[in-house]
């Protein structure tokens, strides 16, 4: 009995049905890298150009702050002054129109506004997100609807209201309205909505009340968003010019944006040297606050975008 030879099996692979070889994988990875590089350049180059424009403006402000008023608008511009006029900063800090009192007022207003805003926004955001009560969504929508009213329409009613309360021409007329904002409550509410409720249920089983759940579970997780809100509130308060212009009339109660308008020359026009020196000093606190909290700010913006 003879064994019949079995025919050899031939492996036939249809086009595209077998695993790709190494060369095709490398080519595909190279193509993806080129696409990512092009996309990065398409987004990065305009942003770099925009950043360069802002840096040039900031460099012009610093350069002008170290020049005499007569050299501020020379053509062509001298980026590095021949004679550095440090007296501009001395006049701004210790001269007749020193900005130090206004600087202190701005710090006081900004700190209280940030503290009040964080307290009210976190508590209100947690209540709208996690607490169950009748009419919760209606109240929240009505609260959001108040942001549709232009702030300029409320200046006159607020002026009359604060005048009747005896708060006109005081810093409290700037602090109290800034402690309650729709945007802060909305941001914190959206953050707490994205947090899982299983932690709260487990804490309730262990006997924790709502305040303990808020302080020990949800609030520590909200620190990136709280830092971002603190930066935004501080910048809004620090740069606010319209509200102090309406509610403050005494020079001793001026905030920094109002104090920047005091630097004029003999003709009553703006003195560019000392004005730019005061502007440079006014920007320093914003840069310091942002550099301290920038990581949490970026983290909060990234998490909110992903969610």
C-alpha cells in the first residue's frame, strides 16, 4: 500500500486581507507624523505670530516708560533709549500722584471679590448640580437669563441703590456686586455635574451630611476649576475701569485704573513716559498671579474641554 503524496498547500493572500508588512507600517506612521506636523504648524504659526505682536506691544510699553516725553513718539522708534529715565518710575511710585494708595485699594478690592466669588460660586454651583429641590432647573435658567441684561443698564439702578444705602464712594460699592457672578456659578455647576455621584452616596451611607460631602469630597477635586475662576475674577477686578468711574469720586478711594489717568503734562495731555511706567507696574500683579496658577488654569481648561 503506497501513500499518496498530498499536494503542498499554497498560501494565497488576497490584496489587503493579510497583515501589512513592516515597510507599509513605517510608511503609514511617517504619513501620520507628517500630517500631525502640518496640523501643528497650521495652528502654531498664527499663534506664535499673535504672541509676537503682543510681546512687541509690551516691549514698546517698557521702552516708552524709560524715555522722556519728547522722545516717546520719535520716528523711527528707538527701542533702546539712549538715556534711561528711571525717574519716571520714581515719580509714579513716590511723586505727587503716587499710585501706591490706588494700588492698595485695587489689591483690597480684588482679594475680597475673589474670596466672595469663590465662596458663592462653589456653593451655588454645588447646590444647582447635586442638591435635589423643587424648581431647581427653573431657578438656574432664570439666574442664567440675568446675564442677558447689559451691565451698563444696571449702572443707574445700582448707583441709586448704593447711594440710598450709604455705600456710594466706598470700596464696598465695587466689592459687593463682584462677589456674585453668573459665569462663576455656571462654571462651577458644570464642573460638579460632571463629577460622579457614587462618592456622595457612599459618604451618606457612612453618615456624612451635605456640607461634609461638599468640603471633603467635591471641593478638593474642584481646585483646578477654582484656580481658573480665581484668575479670571482677579483679572476682571484688577482691570475694571467703568465701575470705579461711576461709583468712586474721592481720589483717596481711586483704584489703579482710575489712578492711571492722573498722569498728564503741562498742557493736560497724557504724559507718555510716566503713564507707561504706571502701566508696567499695574501689569506685574496679573503676571505674578497667572504664573502661580497657570498649571491649574490649563488643567481646568483642558478638563472642561474634554468633558
